[in-house]
């Protein structure tokens, strides 16, 4: 809320899922044969169109202090048509609102100004006027206007609508991920809310705690790294045992709970080695100050200890200062990739 600087939003109920269900929701859609069907069909100005999901509702709603559901539906429609990502676009616009409030730059966009946001979406897509700057994203703006630590990104990728102050292990997950602040591959918030994977001893008893969260993140990554490789949606409630069996039945090769975890670790380690060759290293495994300030509301003033979690993550993975050790590479049969 308000570019990660508030813990409560008075207009939240106006843009909630229940508000959508009670007004404009007309059905669900999804991939062929899907049992989840996470897509939403809504009515907008007399037509049925694809509606916004959580990330868009938050990034163009509470993050910008906009509580008009119809405007958010329109933003979602425009984002899809213009080929823009709602998280990166929403966080970038929120950053300009924050800088405008602080007297930094000359963006002429205020909190809650839906009409100006609509205008900026077209300007960004067409790289027109200030939209040409905004099209470069948060990291570029942070550097140009010299506000280091206030750009809500990790490794250049804008932070999603799941706050590490609410789900502690997201701090480590965002910090160490090869793409930066990406919530989808691991979905650590699910485990912080009670999801358990007994096969790997994955469980979190306290979503605000720091102890064990680096290890928790590493274990979850080893499993969830497989999802893209097997072309499976991250929302599927599949256990390691089921996934191992599916792979065995599909390929004829023997897969076990342990072997798929090792496969996932090999994938993630290879990606890390690639990052290192591109100059991305342990100095980038951190979070910006903007999301490390205590807030009122549901997070109750909690702030994750990113450094502690990342060090625990490194130790568990046998990475030395963020670099996979020779011992670990040998264990994973990846000595050739160093």
C-alpha cells in the first residue's frame, strides 16, 4: 500500500475479491482442463472481458491508493492490450507518485489519480514524454534521481504484491532469486500461511520469524524449480511424491522424491553460475530499504533480517559468499559448469 510505505488502506474493501464477486464477476476461465481456473471474467461497460487478478488489483489499486474497481479493470485491459506487465508497471508508477510527494523530479502524478495513471500507461507504451523514462523501470529511475534504496526492486525486477514484512522467508527468496524479486517460482507466502511438504520437512510455524527461513527457502526452491521444466502451473497442489510418479510414468525413467529435489537444485545452481558470469553476485542478494521499514497494520512492525536469512541460505547450499563451492558442484555433477 502507498508504494510499500503503509500497512493499511481505507479503500481496500472496495477493490477486494468479494467486492468484485458481488458486482462485476461473471465467471472463471483458465487453461484447457484446468481444475483451478484462476482467470476472472468480468463485465465492463456492457462487455465481458478478462478481469484483473490479485497482482493487478494490488499494484494498480492499493499501491497507488486507487479504490475504484472499474478503473482497475480498465487498467488491466489496457495492460494486456499494450503488452505490459502489471507488477513492473504498477510499481514504477507508484515510485513516481512517491517521488512526486517527496519533491523529487517533475512527474506531476499524485496518489489516487486514476486519470493520470491511464494517461501514463499509454505514454509508457509509446515511450512518450515522461513515459520514455518510466518505460525503463524502477532501477533506472532510482539511479537517475539518486534515491538509492528507495527503488522497490531486486536485481532490476520490481517487487511483487507479497510483502516480506508479512511473510518473512520472502526476504530471502526475493534476495537470492536469479531473476530478482519474483514471487511465482517459490510462492513462499503459501508455506508461511500453513502449506506443508512433509517429504522435505518443509513447514513454517511463524511467518514473522527469521530462524530457519534461509533453509526453508532453499528446500522449497529445490522442489519448485521443476515446475517450469515439466511445464506445470505453480498453482497445482502437487506433492513431491505425485510429481516424481508423474515423471516416472511419462518418461519411463525412475524418479524419486530425492532425485527430483536434486534435479531442482542442479537447475537453480546452473542459473546461479550463469548470473555470476554476468556479474550478478552476493552484493545483489539483498532488499531495498523501502521494504525494510516497520509498518502499522497486519505486519505489526515486523521487519525481516535479510542478511541472516541469506547467510543461512548460503551455508545450507554450501555456497561461499554466494558462489557454489567446488564441493557442491562435484556433488551435483556440475564441475564442468564452473
